[in-house]
C-alpha cells in the first residue's frame, strides 16, 4: 500500500471544542466533513487517547472552529500538541460563545453540533453531529491541510487520523542547515542564511523556544 495516496485527500484545519465540566477545551483536527445538508450533519474523527474525545462523549456536543489562512498558526500548536487534560488551552486563545459552546474567536467560521450518533474504529471515534448553529466570523480563505503542510510547514502528531509514521521534515534553510521544532515539526526555512536561530526565536506554530529546535 502506498500511503502517499492518502496525501491526495483534501482537508481543512479546525479546532474541535466542547466543555469539560464548565471549562472550555478542545483539539486541532483535520478530519471534519459535511455528510448531508438537510438536516445539516457533520462528522469528525477523534482519537480515543485525546481528552477531547471523553469530553465530547460526556457533553454530547461539539463545535468546529474553521481556521483561516490569516488565523494565528499558534492556535494549531496550542490545540494540536498539548492535552486539555493538563492545559487550559482557551486561556491562551481568545474565544467567543456560540450555540452555548466555546469557539475560537480568530476562526473564519464555526459550526456547532449535537452528537446524534457515533462509530468506533480501533483508534478513533467518528462522531456524527447535527448542526444547531453555524455562522461566518470573518472574511478569510479557509486554511487547507495542504496549506498547513506547505506554507506553515507544520506536521501532524500521532493522534491525527492522517498521521504517516515515516513523515519526516525535509526543507532546508538557504544556508543548507535545517532547524526542526522538536515539538510540532515546524521547519524553519528562513530567507536569510545564518548558522544559528536567534536566541529569542519562538516556533510560530507551537510557541516553543529556540531550545526545542534541532539543527540537522
Ligand atoms: C494539523 C493537525 C490535525 C489533527 N487532526 C486530528 C484529528 O482529525 N483527529 C484527532 O483525533 N486528532 C487530531 N490531531 C491531534 C490532536 O489535536 C492532538 O492529539 C491534541 O493534543 C489532543 O488534545 P486533547 O488531549 O486536549 O484532546 C491533529 C493535530 C494537528 C496538529
């Protein structure tokens, strides 16, 4: 099986959010698709090990914040490389309440759903949600998964359904050195050739300091 074929599938980049006993939480997800328009129904696939999975099971509700190309890429890192089990992710990200659920304020649109069914796979739960509210928040092009990989140069962690084990960072800086974020896989690919990253360099995706970058 050539898993590169899977890379030809198209996705967006979203934050799936819900409540955890009154505390807002959620995770980055690329797996969301509209199943039917009447009644409007959306499916998402969330890993069993993600804290968000348990919270959606408990509340029976989830929101999808659709990130745009101008949304802060740091949101993807906060929600995609930390767990709500031990992080208050929404403390680091401005939110608004829509349809009684927390939504990322910097998203270009949102959809709020009631869970109406679910299907278990060996690793992920597919939640089927009936849409109870949706709206556009600001004019922007929705971020595609391809944009996340090619322009933001982000990587997908193990719990993403699209994770490919052999996925390796491969871009090079102009100087020929590669600086790869050890947390999210972001590759520094600057225009200026220099040997070292500046001391105050912060990963634009997951906001980690220079110290987590590995020169290759
Ligand atoms: C670009 C990207 C896409 C992701 N897509 C999914 C997804 O569709 N489903 C999923 O379960 N996890 C996905 N993840 C991984 C979760 O966001 C990640 O495991 C997160 O830390 C889980 O947080 P939680 O424990 O608070 O739920 C993705 C991560 C990234 C960065």
